[in-house]
């Protein structure tokens, strides 16, 4: 399939808000979610739970119903990031499973904050003291909320507990699932091929993340995150927002886009702004002069 065809296929908008809300309610009512927001310590080995399989979800939207009949998924909730996983990769074991019926959808809560903690190495949960510790200034915190308020200058952390971020992740992953399922599993195939080329699954998943972030199917999925952010605001608030302001409210994107400068990235942003126009998501204060963006 040539890339332009792929792009055309992928510029499709799915009306899936009702099902996003349904999954959001399930997450909000889960014990796991409550543990995370109340900062009960979750050991690394337990930081992903199976929430439901899609056979048990009562989808209302046509595109979800269609995808469910072809490719049911298991819904995972975790704290360390979200991704639509290829059908036969077991992330925890790093093994290829055969004949598995379900694909996996992982919804990450607290993804950005956790990433800062894990990769930064400065923030650790001290299980003996039952407190969070900041290794840089040796301060301790009783709760994630306390820690976040101390991290406010690190703007990537402060929005992580907000509903629109979790809804954005759900919307994003459902779009990947529908795109993949209704278009010949091309995302799964692409990821599987990338994995075959790599000796270490762990490394390849990490590298994949950098590369795929600018692919056409990520443009499609990011529209889901943007829609949820817009839904969380009044029309006036949205119309006051600049593109740069919007990005700073989507911390995981802001983080990725800051890491490198490339033609790919500019192309990605052109595609995003084009799609935003078409979807009625381009606010009055947004300017499509990308040179104004701090990318
Ligand atoms: Zn994605």
C-alpha cells in the first residue's frame, strides 16, 4: 500500500464518544484507579491490571461494534503509559504468544508523571517510610498530589490527574484499535516486523516509540486526545488557547516533540493542523504558522 493511500484511509473520523465515556466510567470506578489517585503504593510487578475483555463491553458506536466482531481486545489499565499492543506480544514476559484470541489495549493513567519518576530516577516511593522521596532536594511527600504541586514548574506533571487526559488516552487507543482492525491489521504487522528486526524486544519497543510517533496513524489517534481536551473546556477557553498552549496541556506530546528537530515533525504538525481545521478543532486563537511553535 502506498503511503498516500494509507493517509487517505486514515483520515477518517470515528464517532465513538459514547464508548469512550463508557470505558472512562469503568476505569474511574475501578479499585486500581482509586489506589493510584490515593497513592497507595503499587509494586512494579502489579502495575498493570486486566480490566475487562471487549466481549463484556456493551459498545454503542458502530465503528466499535464492527471492530469488536473482528478483533476483540482485553483492556489493561496501568500506570506507566498506554499503547495499543500487537496481538501476540506479551509485554510483561517479552514472549511471543501463539493463538491468542485477543489483542491488548492498554490505558495508562499517570503516564507522564510516572515516566518522569522512572526515567528521571530522582523520585522514588520509599516502601518502608510509605512516602515519596525527591532524590534531588531530599524532600519527602505523603501523596502524589503533594508531589505534583511541588513539581508545578515541571509543567508536564501537573495535568496528569485530570479526567481529560485519561479520556484522551482511551479515545487515542480506541482509534488505533479501529484503524488496525478495519484496515488489515497494518499497525500490528508494522510493529511485529519492527520486532522481528530487533534482537531485544525491549529495545525495539523503545525505538519504535520514537519512530512511529510521527506516522499517519498517530495523527489520527492524536485527534482523539485533542477532542477530549476541547470537550473539557468552554468554547471561550478553547478559542483563547494557542497551539502552543494546547500542546502544554498534552504533556506526553509536548515531551516527545521537544526531543528532536526534524522534517518529519514539521510534516506531522502540518497534518495535525489540517485535520484540526477539518474537524472543527482549530480554535480562534490558534495560528498555523508553525514557526511560532516551540517544538
Ligand atoms: Zn498512539
